[in-house]
């Protein structure tokens, strides 16, 4: 397949097209460029059409062009458009090399830093509490010194009583919650586990012989389902029409085949790392992906015996043309047919299709005989004899904010709020009159103040702001998904109206194309599965 990637188009072909005035046939280019076969010339011209914004044209009088009836028509600024396409391809190639590393670093740092932030806040709080208790003990209970050991106006005795009361309330609430079937969503150290307190001190503060029950959602110190979402996991690709439930489809992302990692749905426990990553970044794009989209198009062509029209391919395009006009007169049908032919040029170029004019010259049909046969099916990753027919149009999947349960998302949100409150406390504690400066020194307070102001507090705000922005982006993206699905449905309905015998009476050109494609299917010949099947995936 001719591809105008970073190498660029064939300069001799581009010069020959410009010399021909921007309108030529494959045979003319093959004759004017030494050593270029007809098939290679047509591939180069189709690549120029896809990148330069040209279109196919049908000539009624083919006697003066060696019997060729299909012309390649290019705009006057073809060279400028191709150059712009080359610059865009170079930028995308550079991003494709850099973005995976940058995305991994950003996702890893933002997803893991919340645990670092909470650890720093907890460590500072414990050190300040120990230093305050040591200072209180060394003061010998002096009431004058006692008044100076305050945190925002609260004395040490009052803070100690409040802390004991909060811990007792937490233990009682969690014991009641777990007795009614609730599960502990995160890894919890023994000192924060209510069943640890129930076993050691009793449920209500008295000694008890309670035994910590075994819940199916994890053990005491571990979580069985501990996967790291930033690692790459291989999964088998699914075929079009396959009913295999355990396989995941591969995706074609920037020219590289990638496979999605299934979201963990194990009932054995909740993964805190996966929950945080899903809360911040989601769980990947919806399906079907780009690779499955190309396979769906290939399956449609194989089902049609390698002969299709532009109207048949339009309902399956990733970016369909605007919805057809509501009118049913001849002009509306002709305009719709021309729009469909112009929008499927990238598909024709991708699968090395060949345009052919109808007998009356009113339209074009496209043949893809290289996609037929068992060898092509194996290369494409589709079933040779699919069990189900191809759907009437492509239906895009909606973006999801997260595939985790609502309980996991609420727990992650609580974790973010706790981190934000801790960062705000640390900001106040590192002020000139704060507890960190009072008990740990001015140097430590200055260092922790800079860390809080420039790292911990901005990250805490970002941790809660990023999902809000992503939720808005998901909402607007799904609006686009719905609009494209509706447009494809309208194209499919218009095609069905043209195929019906008692349908619209003004679609003579479209019906001529469909009848010509039916006649070609009866005489379609199998060709070896060559570059077209190889480049399909």
C-alpha cells in the first residue's frame, strides 16, 4: 500500500500529476513515469487523493484515454496540501515516540503521589504530637506552660479527649458497618482496624474474646487482587463475529497495536491503586477501537464478495460525513451519493481498492478482491465464515468516567478530601506561630512550608479538580458519540430506502450503482491476499 508517511510521495508521480493539470488516470501516470507499474501508479494516486483532498471522477467518453473511465482529480494546491500533511505526520510521529514515556511518567507520579502526600502529612502529625507530649511531660503539668501548648486554641488535654472520642466513634461505626456485611475497601494497618480494637480492648472498651471474622474481601494485612495498572498485560485479540467472551480486542493507536487491560472485577477485594488510577484517568477508550473498526469494514467487504459502493461503506466510517438532506428529489440523492464517494477515499486507499465506473457512467463501485479468501481472513483476524452478519451501521461505545464501583469511587474521593484537609492543616501548622515551628524548629517549618505550598497543596487540589474536568470532557465527548451514531443511522436508513423496490423513486443513480455491484459480485474472482490484508491490521 502506498503511504505518504514521513518518506513523502513519489516526486516523479507528483510532478506527473501537476504536468497533467491535476486530472489524470493511472495508465497515464504509469506511462509517463519510467519503471512504475499500473498497480503502483494507482496506489500512489489513491494516497495523494487521501492526503491532498482529491476525488474520483467518471468520464463518459473513454476513447481518448485508453479505455479508462475513472479519473483522479486533484486540487490546484496539491503540493501545498501534501506538504502540510507531511508536517502533520512528522509531528504525530514525534509525539508517538515521546508521549508513551511522558504519559507513563505523569500517570505514575500523579497516581502514586497521593500516598506519598498522606505519608508525609501523617508523619509530620505524629512527630508533632510526640514532641508536644514530650514537652507536656517535661513541663511537669505547669498550668502556665500548659496554656502555651495549644493547636489553634485547643489545649493538649482537650485535643487528647477529642482524639479519643473520634477514635471511639470510628471504631463503633465501623464495627456496626462490618457486622451488617460491609467490607473494608483499602489496606488498613492494625492500628486503624476496628476489629483489632475489638479483639484487644473489646467492642465497647471492655475486655472481650471477640475473634476477628474472615471476610471474603481480603485478609488482615493484604489484598489478594493487587494489580498495577501501569504495567502492560497481553490479552488475545477478538475476531469480528466471534462469540468468545474472555478475549479483548486489540487497538490500533498511532500505528501501534495495543491491547486493553480488563478492569478488575474480582469479588475478592478492592485495589486501592487501581481505584485511584481509575478515578484520575479512567479505564481507557471505549470499544470498538480503531483496529476493530478496520476489521468491521473488512468483514463488510468480505460479506459483499469484495464489491461495495460508497453508500454501503458510509454508515461504518469513524468520521461520517454530515447527515443527508431530508429531501427525496433527484438533486438530494445525487449530492448524497457524491458525498459518500468523497468520504470513503481513505478506506479505498487503506485496503487497496479499485474504483470502477457503472455502465451508464452515473457512479462508481469499488472492488476489494484482495480481501477475499481464507488467507486474507487469517491476516485480518476475522472469521472466514462469520456466524453473525455485519450490523447495519457502526455504533461507537460511550466514554465512561470509571468502571469501578460507586463505593470504590466514594472511598477514593474521601481519600482525596482527607489529603486536602491534611495539606491545609500542614499549611497552617508551618506558619510562624504554627505547631511545627513551635515544636520542630524554624528550619523544619520553613522546609515543610515550602513543600506544602508548592507540592502537597497544589497536588491535593489537582487530585479533586482533574476528575471534575475529565467528567465534563466525558460528557461532551459522549454528545459527539451520540451525534455520530445518529448520523450513521441516518445514512443506513437512506441506503435501505434506496435498496427497497417500493422506496424512493428519484434515486436512479444510487440504484444503478447497487445493481452494478450485484452483477460484479457474481463474477468476482479471488485474488491472493497481498498487501491489502497485511495493512488492514
